[in-house]
């Protein structure tokens, strides 16, 4: 119900200002809840920033899609490096499966692809008579030196290349036909400049390019198929010897005993070079760099979280209301809100628990071996709050990698028989923990906090349950959003009460004004009567 708002016309009072002053107390109630809501929103934002940083760290060092840095994979910490005495002839890369030592590699011949090529395919070899990529097949048929193409009644013919069939239309341009052929596992081209048609198998290895020569296509081009439909020259396999043992491969790149060889030159049997010596060693520097990056990023992550946990809280700097902001400059607002947002995650139990669990993982041994034995330990400075340190400037870690790389890798990459799952029982989790290396244990701690899968109680990661993350249902269904939703309800209710009370005050003042108007009217009447009787 709307209320007619009448100023103090009779009383002379500033009704609007009086009611505004009376309502200031009620407005404080709304502002207080608004400030509580703003704090929750800031806390949620800060929580999500931490969640994103934890996720980046997890995805960098514990993601199976990133084998080079995935510390749960043998690839990252069992790196080998290979060098050759003739890198211009053959390049070699080593995998974790390769062994330390020297290998003798001898190229007998490189692999080549089957190929067919013919020059002078047009009847008139002059540049004004050669084929154009825009010519139709009907036009091309009249220009070929070795006969015309054969079309059926529908103006088509069926061409098969390496048992893959394509339909050629009389109205297709040469470019269209080349595009169709290029989809059959070969690479075909035509040079207008040299009047040369070339077709090459995309894969190297023994064998010919075969065709059914539909429409007299290859014959008319001058590439006469043999009785079996083969055209041009056959490809061949690579042939080589490794430590005196002969081998062949269809490709010039192949992997044997963890070493991947790539023959980089075309080598014919009569031109075979001398044997190449391949030396395989542990990639100490590469492994060290991976672990150094892990330590640095781990320290950065826990430092950022610890900073939030120990950030000073300013009780006297609540969020500003809109009215307060109007009376302040932008710089004043910035400085105020900087303090207002400080310490909002101070001593947060979930974050403290995650850091405590990470520290415990790094303290515990793996099958009797501790991280300190490879030159990594926890900082003795209490201000570092659990940061890792590479002892002796990292030299101890390099020595450990060089002397016993398998032991270093096992400490981190050891795998449990039980895979991580949100629904593991306490007994299964204990068994998985005992069997896992440091990487698996750290990964489990992170997953417990930011996983998007649910446990048997329907809960996702601890931090996601609290603040959520974009792209997941927790973005809108989390602890903070539930609290914010309740605050919105309280604000709506307080605003309703605010309006009701304000209207009540206006009704009361309106009634007062009415009563005064009546009283003044009665007084005026009595005075007029007295004056009449007197005169």
C-alpha cells in the first residue's frame, strides 16, 4: 500500500530529514548484513584463486598427459640422453627403457617411398597446350599423348589406387581430381612448367603403388601399369645393423631397445657410410631440472597459501557501503579495501590441513628411503613454514641422480597396486599410501582437496565443497554460495521491513500534520467568535 508523503506544511518541521535520521539505524542493520555478504564473496574469490593455483601445480607435475613433468610417471625421472658420432647420418633419442652404454649402428640402406613420375604427358609439348589445373577431365582427355580417357555413359570412371576407389567425373577439373587422389594415401602433383605428373606413396617401405587403371587413366598419362597393376618404382625398407644384428623397417624412424633411430639421409647400398657409435647416458641435468622446478613451484605454492593463512586481519576495516564510497576518493577506497580484504582466510582449517598433510608426505619414507637422502630437505628456518631446500646448492641432488638414478626415480614414481579413487576405504587408502612414491602421495593429497569426483557421501574435493570452481557444478553449489544466498534472503527481508517502517513513520507524521491542521482550524474559529462578540 502506497503512503502519501506530506512534508511539515502545518508543523513547519522537516519531516523528510527527521524520518531519514530515524531510518539511519534501520539502514545500519541492512548495511551490516551487506558487509557480511561482501566478506563471504571476497573469501570465496580468494579461495578460488588458491584452488586454481593448486590445480595448475597438480596438472603440471601429476598429469598423465604431461609425461615430461609427470612425477608419477617413470618417463620424467628416468630420462636418458643419446649422442651419435655422425648426427648428420642418424639421430637417436633415448627413452626411460634404454640402458647406459654404447651401441654400434650401421645403415645399409634408407627406406624410400614408392614413386611414379612421367614428363611430356601432353601430345603438344608447347607451353600454350599443356594441362591447366582448371581444365576439365574432358578437356584433358583430348590433350594426352598416350591416348584418351574412357568415360561410361554417366560421364564417369572408377579409379582405384592402393585398393582405395574414387569416382572421376568428366566435369571434374584437374585440381579436383588431384585432391581426390591425395586422399588415398599418396601424394600427387602436376607441374605445368615441366609437364610432369608425379605420384608418391605417403609412407616409405617396400611395395608399389597399385591401380586398376580405371578410365585408362595411368596409361593415358604414360604410366603403363604392369600385369599386377603396379606403376612406377617400388619403395624399399630401411636396412641396418645394430651391434652386428641385421634388421629392417618400413620407416626411417624406428625404436629398438628404448632407442629411437632416425635415418636422416637417403642412403643406397653402394653408398652406405661407416658404422655409427651411439652413446647412451643418464640425463642427469634434465632430471635435476625437473626436480628443481618441482621444488621451486612447490615452495611458491605453499608460500602463497601460508601468506593467506598468516595475513593480518584488520577488524576496524569492514567493507564499505555505497554511501561511504560516495564520500571517499578512489585511492582512499583502494587503500581501505586492501585492508578490508586482508586476513579473510587467516587460520583457515581446510587450507592448514592440506599443508599439514603435504608436509607429512615429505617427512615419511618410501620403502626406507627418505627425501633427505637425495639432497632435498625441509628448511630449518621456521619463517619458511615447510619450504623445501636443495642441499649444497643442488649438488647433492645431482650426485644422487648420477650415482643412482633408479633409486631417485623410485622414490618419486613408485606406483601402488590400488588406483586413486574418492571411494577407497580407509584400509585401501592406507595400503595405497604405503605402496606409493612421494609423487603419488602428494597427488592424492591435492586430489582430496580439488577433485571433481564424489565420494560415497556425495562430496567432492574439500576445497571445492567450500568455494567451488568454474566449469564444475560446485561453481554454484558450495559452502560460500549457500551462505551468500542466505544473506541475500536476509537483505531482502530487512529491505522489506525498512520500507514498512519508513511508511509507518510517514503515516504517523501525516496523522500529526492532520491533527495539527484540525487544531489550528479550531483555534482560528474560536478566535473569530471571540472577536465577533467583543465588537
